[in-house]
C-alpha cells in the first residue's frame, strides 16, 4: 500500500497537462517502467473510463491501484495522486491573488505545460503502435481524430466511441479466452450506493451546510462526461448563486495551473462555500465530486476482465482502443499543444524534451527539472 501511495503521490506532483497527459504519465510509469500491467490491460481500463461519467484520468489511476492492491490500493492511489493538487488548491485559495499574478510562477507552469506536450505525444505514438495494427483500427483512429477535431464536444466523443465499439464488435472479434464469471453480487453494492446517494442526498438538503455541499458536488460529479473542463458549467449551474463569477474563474485558472486532476476545482470552491470551516468545506466538496465516478467504476471493474474476454466485447474494446488513440491525438493538439506551444522557442523545447525522453531515456524527474528551468529562463 505504501508503494502504491508513494508512486501516485510522486505522479500527483508532476502530472501537468490535464487528463490526456495523466494517461501518458500513467502509461509510462505503470506499463513501461514498473510493468504492473500490459498495454492491452491498460487500454481496457482507459476504454472503460471513457464510457463512465466522472474524472477519467483519476478513474484510470483508481483502477490501477485496485488492480495492484484491491480497494485499499485503489484508495491509496486516489489519495496519493489527488492530495498534491488538493494541497496546492488550498494554498491558492488562501493566497490566490499573489500566486496567480506572479510572472515566475506562470513561466514555470508554462514550462511544465510543454512537458505535457512531450508526454502526451509519446503516449499517443506508443498506443498507436499497440492498438492500430490493421487497416480497420487505423481507420477508426483516423476517423475519431478527424471528427473530434472538426466537431469537439462531449456528444461527438460519446457517439464516435459507440461507433468504434459497434464496428469492433462485428469486425474485430477475438477468441474467447476465459469463461465469464456469473458472480455479480460484489458489483451491485457500489451501484446501489451510487443510486442511494444520488437520489437520497437531495432529501437531506437544509440539515446543515456540509450536506448541501456534498449533494451539490456529488450531483455534478455524477453527470460529468468528457473530463474536468465539463465540471465547471455543471457547478456554475448548481452553486452559481452562492459564489461570484470571479471566484469560479479564479478557481478554474488555479485548477489548470496546478498538477493533478481538474476536479480539484471542487477543493477551491468548497473552501469558499463554507467560510466558518473552509478546510471541511474543501474536503467535503472534493470527496463528493470524485465519489460517483469511483462507485460506477467499481461496479463495472470487478467483472471487467471476465466480460472483456467475450469475443464481441473483446472486439468492441479493440475498436474503442483505436478510437481512444484518436482521442489522445485530438487532445494533444487541443488543448495541450495549442495552449502550450506559443513560439518557435517553445517548439524547440518540445523537440529537445522528446529527444531527452526517447533518445537519452532521461527519467521523468530529469524532464521535470529541465522544463522547470527552461520555463524560468524564458520569463
């Protein structure tokens, strides 16, 4: 458990760049370096996270911890990966104006965004080699990238993944490797808890502020398809009358500036929602916004390997994996590349970073150091 926590805790401090970058960091760490699982198993976890509401990259981390150490390992992974971002968001909630307007801070963040370009590009290329091995999978990859670049949004993403799954189910079927387990009792418990909290918590509104905060953030976390950026409008609709627009936008900017999951925007907003006990408000909001996605993941994950061995399901996953590579390529361009590479100097740093990673095999800590210094020097 300590190893799981320490590994994810370190990743939590360096995972800049959003969900696509996190998937790249996770793949480099757990597939290539530590060999906790194969690329195929990792692809299945990523594919599952794309179909469920909630924080996609955090769900992948939660599933990796679960695979290594059961539920305790999953919690250790979540706490490890999320706590750096939570701590930084708490600090920014207290000192936001001083940090966010500091030129050196902004320059270092820019350097780390360039690191995200390198990591996501490496993950996209690596997953392309593994999941796009024939004409049909490369076509699904291409179609996904084209559709999502021309029509970005949550609905096109869901539709293109469903299309890839249907194509894969009929034309990319694999041989059945296991007899699927019929045991589903353990999978039902988290699903029941998810529904009880979703329907039951609104009935308790008004008892005290903590319940209200939990309910509002749990409802938002239950409806988020498409990553952390989608949570902002959902939260604005739910609690917009309780906070100023400036607080929302400052929290959103802070969430993009720190490493880790975008969902820790809830930490910043929860801090502001409960002035009498701001730390309590921050923690309640953070747990509530992550919880529904994890409960749904647990409901599907327990029998996921057995289900994935069914030929049609295996084919569907093959199709979705190819589409996910297209999704990563889309994210590499927008928002990662387009918001990070703003000059020829930035592009030079990306090229040098790619050479350090692939040519010299520089460890991730060395890359972090390089881009921190590069960001500071380009102030």
